[in-house]
C-alpha cells in the first residue's frame, strides 16, 4: 500500500468561474495487486478537504480510481488511470425565521470523470 498526500485542482483556466476554482488537500491510498511485476494494476481511493477562503464554503473531495503501471525497467514506467471524483461544498446558512440558529447544508456538488496517461520514474 502507498499513502500519498497532494494538492488537487481539477480545472486550470485563466478565466475561472469561482465555483470551479477548487483547491483541496488530498490523501490517496493505493492498493497494488501485483507489486513485483512488469504489469502493476492498482486501485486508488482519494479523500480531501479544502476551503478557498474564509468566506467560501468547505469542500470535501472523494474519489476512486483504477489504473496500471507498465514498467520498461526497474525505474521507468508508463501509467494509465481512470478515476471519478466528487466535490461537495457545505456552507453554514441561517434561516430567516430562526435568527441566530444556523445549520450546515450542501450548497453545490461537482462530479467528474477523467483519465490519465503519463510516464514516471520509480525511486
């Protein structure tokens, strides 16, 4: 098993809609089925938390991916992965009739599916 931490931002654009500007700190947990093989399939789980600023809602990230690494030698590999992610934003809102009482509600959700193809170096 591999435990990784990283920052994720699903969209990179110059004119970003504020709802699409998501930054999360993610924890990734991967299980490799055939670790000492040229063909290395794996399953990866993603969990994360983020908040763009103090005024914006809290963002929770969850996802799952399946992929494989194909090793050309002990250090260099080709990677392919298909993953699905969900971003849920929660904000504290107060009711007009219940001044002073507030509750945390989900204000928006983004679901995404993407694929990765790349090369890597194994240290």
